[in-house]
């Protein structure tokens, strides 16, 4: 009988799952947490098959956290709090317009 394949995850300081892998590919599991074991692609190729929604979403935010050994899906509110959206870079045109408006304000024109 074949031995079950173990699935391990790594978590960050907020217990957000940031990595997933199987015992097939891990030689040192010291910093990993075992979450499951079994047979089949879900276990042997955990990176792409273990989580129903994948490890990250379309915005590159993680989808899951580990709470008392259980996998819990992050809510959208939790994601917004944990992964704030990066500030948008202003285009060159917008920067020039802002500087022109500032100059006109300083000159008292507007």
C-alpha cells in the first residue's frame, strides 16, 4: 500500500496562507504546517490543485488563512484590510496639469 501524500502550507504573521506544497517536493518541512494528507493530484500537485479558488485571486491577493489548523477563506473585507490596493501612479500629463494649476494658484490667476 502506498503512503499518503502530505500537504503543507506556510503562513505569514496574519496566518494568511502564502505557500502550499506536497511532501513529494519538500525535503525540509521545518517551517511548514501539515494541513492534510491523501492520494491523487489534489495532494501530489497541491500548488495548483489543493485550493478550490487557488492560492491567490485575480488581484494577486491570497485567498486563505489558517485558523486553529483549519483552512478558512478570506473575506473581501479581510483582503482589503490585509492587502490595500497600491496607489495609482499619476500619468505625466496629470502631473504637468497639477503643477500648472499650482503655479497658477501661486500667481493668483485661479
